[in-house]
C-alpha cells in the first residue's frame, strides 16, 4: 500500500469520482483507475462500486478513509520535521465558532503575513468534535474550551471568555417561573454542558432543547423569546440583535471559560510550533 495510492484514493473520495479526481490531480483517468485497482488488489477488498453514472465508496472505503487521512498527515508531518525548521506547508487548525469569529481573524492575518509559505486551513466546531479531530490526526491543533485532561494532548492557555446568559427582554429565569427552552449547539459543545449542569443545580427545568448551528441564529432566537442561551460576551458585542436581549448574571465558575490550544503531545512540526509560539506573544 503506497502513500501515493492513498492520496489518489482520497482525491476520488473528495471529488466524488474518477473524472473529477483526474482533473484535480492533473492525471489521465486511466491512471487513476489503475492505481485504485492496484490499491484494491493489495487490500483484497473493493473500495468503489462502479455503475454507469460513476463510482460509489463501499463500506471498506469508509473505514480506509480515516486511516489514509491520518497516514498522509503523518507523512506530511515527517517530511516537514526533517526537511527544514522553516514553517511551511499546510497547517490545519480547528476552533470554536466564537473563537474563529472574534479572536482569530487578526491573529491569522498577522501570522499569514509573517509566514506566507504556510497554507492555513480552519475548521469550526464544538469542543468535543475538535478534540476528536486532533487525536485522529485530522487537525494539527485546535482552540477549544478548557481544561482538556487527556495525556495524549499538550495544552497551552489562549484566552479567557466571559459567558453571558441571555433571553428576550423582560423574560425571567428562575425555578418559580417554570421550565425553560434551551438554545444551544449540539451535545459536544462545552458551553452547553456547563449551562445544563448549572440549570440542573439551580433547579431550573429544561422543557425543550433547540439545537442551532450558529451564534447569530441563537442570539436572534433568544431575542424573539424562543428560549435562553449561553454566549460569549465578546461575540455578543459584535451582534446587532444583542440590543434586543436581556443579560442575566451568572456565578463565576460558569461565567469564566478558558480557551486553550491543544495539539498531540510530542508533535514536532515547524508551522505548528510557530503558530503556538506566535499567539503566545499576543494578547488575544
């Protein structure tokens, strides 16, 4: 099983077919087909089902996808580690949505200007999925809600967020007022987990949970009276709908949330090292 075969396999998966992959890789279709067939022969399984409309990945292909991505990433990391100490190549970063929207833009702009040979990639998501992606080698590093207690990961402080509980103007949040509707990201969101614990400790019942995929939608829904949400103060300040929500005080252990930068422990990668060292000298 050659790394080049895995790269071709990944291209076919991403592009959704042989023709598109050949165009992306600047190869002829017959070469792509031959290399996929060689990979299938070496593994002893079919990776794609072929019909008149193209190819579809098999169950075996779905399994191989995760392994091949990690192997290719590890190969890139090895090449970067031995080739030069100069930051270059791709740097795959992850961040919570609020961090990507508020904290990262100026930092990434300055980093890109200083290290133009580094190709930055950014994925947003909740803390749990970002941690999983770093451990799987899908991301080189990520900015998540801390603390992250996993011996496989190295962690360093990035910034501290102040979280606010918001609702429609005039709304009351207390056990006597009755059950609450909670507006939040999916269960992997660390802020959501904090809020659910606090509501439970406070005796407030969650009657309904509405999962949303953006803070802008969350804040607008809270302003309209749909429910309550926990949002970072720095992000709220940049959102027009913030003028139409009430802000409720929270205990310090809930209101203060540290954002940390995580990476696989022991990873040596010039671009990643440069990024970690760079933001460490800047106040986010």
